[in-house]
């Protein structure tokens, strides 16, 4: 299963300026917020969670919330996701691969999910 999402960085930047940390708390936990160094990073994280929910075929909602998807980084700084046990069990998830890129004022994320 594959999901992709595109978000305008300025949209997330405006949200961050208007609501400060509260904006990030809407879709990130404290550990994820600590990884955010710019609006560009935050936009990439938003896109990554949206792309993951699209790969599952649910979108963000009751079956898959922002908190069900945890973003971490590898030792080399590459993004990774950890899914809640609820998602892993309900969707029989075996493995995930993710990528985020930024260009022209946009953040784009793609998620591939392998199931059993």
C-alpha cells in the first residue's frame, strides 16, 4: 500500500505563527516536536502522517489518528515511523518505508506499507 501527501510549507508556518506550540501539539507529541527545527520540518511531518493514513486507506480519523503514527529519525537523520499496535494489528502491518522531500515551498511525503 502506498500513500503520498503534499503540503504548502507556508500553510504550516502560518499555523505555527498563529498558534505557536499549540499548533504542533495538534499532530505531534513532545518527542516529535523536539525534532522540529523549522516550519519546513513540521510541514514534512504533517505530510508524512497524512501519507501514512492514505496508505492505510483511512485518512486521519477514528481508525487512524495523528497519535497512532510516531515519527522518529534514524542515526543518519532519515525519517522513520512507528505505528501503534492498534494499526499494526488491524491492518496486519509487516514493515514501512518513508521519505520526505521539500522543494518550491512544498513538503512531500510518501509512505509504503507492507502487510502480511
